[in-house]
C-alpha cells in the first residue's frame, strides 16, 4: 500500500477525529497560528458527553470555546503560555497555567513526562508527492505532542 492509499484511509471529518477522546483524557491542542480551530470546535460540541478533559496548549490565537464557563465540567484548559482567550478562565480558577520554558515543553509529553498525552489535535498539511507532511509554523511543540 502506498502513502496515498494510507492517507485516504485516514482522512475523516472533525467530528470523527475527536470521537475517540474520552472523559478524563489529556489532549494537546496545537497553538500559535496553527490552532486546529475545526477540531477544537468539534471537541467543544461534545461537551455534554465528556467530563474532565484537560486541554493542554501553548499560546493560542483563536477563540477558546472549551474555556467558556458553561463548559467547565467538561473541559479544563492548561495553558503553558497565557493568551487573551484563556486569561479570564485562569483568573477565575476555571483553567490552569503551567509556567514552562518553550524548550522544555517536548519533555513534558514524552514517556514518563509530567504531562503524558492521550491525544493531540494539530494542523498538518496534506502529504507532498513524497508522502511528507508539514506542521507548518507550529512545529516546535506540535511535533513532539503528536509523537507522544
């Protein structure tokens, strides 16, 4: 089977992609300019069926529906860098802030790390003619999260 066939087998819509996330999961959400907004919104729509899902992220430049007060039983943001979209939730103790140097973040996700992950929601390019994909502008923390 070549990479194109493998890729086609794995492509799914956002709702299907987040269907495997369960209550009690720790999920990495790609950040910066590479926030997978469609996936974050799909996960947020599942709030009625989920409890205590921790969403770990760096600075995100998108809306954070998972940090809204009415979803606090379902989701808890854990910001490694605080942005305007989660600052109020952190100040109201509905979200956490884990201060960390950027270069230390990959070690948090690795085996026996402080923040082992159950899933990673990331933006990724389609494969090129050789089957290689790109994490784009957010490779520094997203690639280690996806590998974890």
